[in-house]
C-alpha cells in the first residue's frame, strides 16, 4: 500500500472568480492553476449526475487550496458555525494578528476583534465572501 500524503484542501464555492480574488488580495496567495473537469468519470467520482467543475489552485505557503465551482450547483449549506459537528475551517498563521486585522478591507467579515485564548494564542476568525471560516493566528 502506498503511504498517503496531503495534497490539497478543497472548498466548494458558488462564485469562483470572486473567491479567488479574495484569497489573492486578502492573503496574498499565488494562483497556481485554473482548469475545468467534466465527463462521466468525473460525475461518477463526485456522485453528481452530469457534474462538471471549474477549479482554481492557490498556494497557501505550501498548502494547496483548491476552490471548486460545480455545475449543476447544489444548495448552499447553512452559514458555518464553529461549534457544529462537521464544521470546518482553514487555519493560517501570520506574524501579527493585530496588524493583519488592522489591514483588512472593511468588507471582510470577522467573528470578533483579535482575542488571546487561555492557551496564550492570539486568534481572529474571518469569513471569505461565501461565508467559509478562516482562522488567523499568530505564528
């Protein structure tokens, strides 16, 4: 058996261009690739009849972030909340959470101002344009 290794973190979105722009502008991620996938093998693999997908891969400091826009689009999930089983978030470290927070575009939604947890970690949660949660913490 081949030992598994991490390849990417995938997030399904409804507006690929808008979300790619957000991650590039807010976090400075580099766009690695854009491509489309369709056909019976893809639809079977994702278990969505007639599915096709538009993909963007971004470099998040060595972690590949895969953003996918599906056709046909499914129903949106309820807005993510961290305390719900199955909730997911993407964690990113920065040199200074407070400086990062001050530099955020006014349109970027945050859950709160930066906070220091009981473990001593300085954290901030933001949402991408589709509501996906991103934890930003001091490196």
